[in-house]
């Protein structure tokens, strides 16, 4: 059973239940009102007849019967009985209609003062009437032909209205369910048209407020992540195949050259040294590619834990200093909080150290004095770190491109080693930590890279 049918059936069941309850309430309230009204009319007839019989001396039994029979207020199959204080029947309006009564009934009427009951379709009212000679018992009975006829007509109208109403409800339920599910049907058609070849397409987000619009927005977010992952995979394969080709080709050509003829030990040693350099280059390039690919996965794939940023920065400085004895690091603190928790973030220490290593290594490589100036500030909301050098600078047209994988500016000297991976890797790492990285550079005056990482105050990890 599809959702449209379920919605139609549930809508019909709910509204039909309300209609049935309303119809039953109208019917039973009308029946109760008819009954009370008819008993009031019986009481009025009983009081009138008893007053004429007991209080008006000029009216005898025969005249009273004529009056009852010809009264404009006479009821269908009406009969009135009057009993004296000794419970003797002293008046009956009609002789052809018998009313069952017993001493017990008369006693009960005297005890209650007023009693109404029904026998079959005939409704009876018994009451006590006070006269000069004592308390008389009057029993008035009749068949409410007019009231019951109206009640039957009301029942037929309610039944017909109920049937017609349910049919209308079913029809409107089908239309209503169709209108409600129309956005989902349209969304389903749009989703069906999206494949691996057109992940850039997006589905209509409607008014961006209701639940269906929220579903569309979440689905578009998922498409964006899939598109990003798919492009990253394609880019990784393309970059890896392109960048790995050169060192592999160099290694192959050197091996073939060595095998062409016998060489002297010095030549073999020189060739092996060249092979070692190419192999190291290949290893560095492969590690960079793998780290770059790993940094592009979703944040939840990494183990994030409390990390003290300044200690991670010092660890990266020590590691880089051991590898390059000629590198110099000048660290200054703009603001340093007394509360050490303001130096903690939720992050991945290995990735952060990799980003710091790349930024410090670039600054030292492009400076003639191999010096990087580092400024550290913690303002309670973010941790801001800048890495400045006195190198050749970056042309304005290349300042955004430098964060693209494998991009190397034409102004970079060929003597400076690099693969165009480091800055792209830094941006992805900082973005994984919800931070930003920006560059400020002027050709010939050096460059300054500024990164800002937000804290997580009140987080359960601190």
C-alpha cells in the first residue's frame, strides 16, 4: 500500500469518525429533546383534565370526555385516567384504549409525585394533583406520532448525509494526499535523474521552511559532499598519475642506462646516489599525496581530542629544526591567557603539526636568511597564528591559486624544491578544524600566512 492510499484512508477514517460522532450526538440529543417535550405536553394535558374534573363543578364526566376529545391540543391515541384519594378510577377519557395500571404503580406515583415511563411505543406520565377532597393521581398517555416522525426523518437525513459526506471525504482525501505528496513525487523524479555523471545537479528546495524543504536541503548537502568526494577521488588519481610519472620515469631511465654497459664503481655509486635521491623524492611525493587525500575525508573519520595548540606548534618547530639546522624560528606572543584551557581545541594533533610544519618550512625555504617569524595570540574565542617570511613574495594573481593542489607559481625559483601540495594540505587541515587561513603578500617583500582556529567553550572535552 503506497503512502497516498494510506493518507487517504487515514484522513477518511478520522473525518468519518468525527462525522459519525457528530451525527450520533445530534440524533440522541434530538431524541432526548423530543421525549422531554412530549412528556411536558402529557403533563399539561393531565393538569388541564384534572383541574376541569376536580375544580369545575359544572363539568361532568361526559362533558369532560367531549372536551378532551375535541381539544386542539389533543394527542394521538391520548388517554387520561384520574384516581381519587382512595385509588379508585373515577375518570377515563376513552373506553376503547386500556392503560395497564396496578396499586403498586399508583403507590409509586404518589411517593414520587411525578413519574414518566414508556410501554412499547406509548409514553405515560403519572402525577399527583392536589384537590379539595385530597390528592388525586392522574395518568396521561399518548403516542408521539409527530415527534417520532420528525426523529425518523432526522435519522434518514443524517444517514444520507453521512454516506454522501464519506464519499466526499474520500474524493477530497485523494486530492489532498496528492497535493501533499506532489513535492515528494517531484523530488523523487529529480533524484532519479541524478547519476555519477551529473552530481552537480540539485533538487528544488521549495520554500526552505517546511519539512519537505528541509529534506531537500539535507539531500542537496549530501549531494555536495558526494560531489566533493567524487571530485577529490578523480583529482587524486589524476594528480597521482601525473606527479608519480616523472620520478618513476627517471628511475627507470637510469636503471636502463646502467644496464646498457658495464660501469666503473664510481659511476655505479653516482647512479645509485641519483636513484636514492629520486626514490626519496618519490617517497616524499607519495606521502604528500596520501596525506592530501586523507585530509579530504569527512571530519568524523578522524579521532579528535583535546589538543594544546602552542605545544603542538613547539613540537613542529623542534622536528623541523632537527631536520634543518640552518632554519631559525622567532616566536612572539601577542596575548597569552592565564587560563590554559583557552589554548585547547578539539582537533587532531598529527594533522595540526603537519600544517604547522608546512607553513614554517615554506617560510624558511623562501627566505634568504631561512627565518620564519611566528606570532601567537589567544583571545578567548579563537587562536590566531601568523607565519611571516622575508622571501620573494607571491604575485597577487597567484595568491588564491597557491592553495590548489600541485600549483607552483612561475616566480618560484627552480632551485626551491616542492610539489605544490603543502599549502593545499594546510587549508584542508585548517578547514577540518573549522578555521580559516589567509595570505598577505607583496612581491619582493615577503609573505604572511594567518590562520585562525575557533575554540569550543563549554565543550564536554575540556
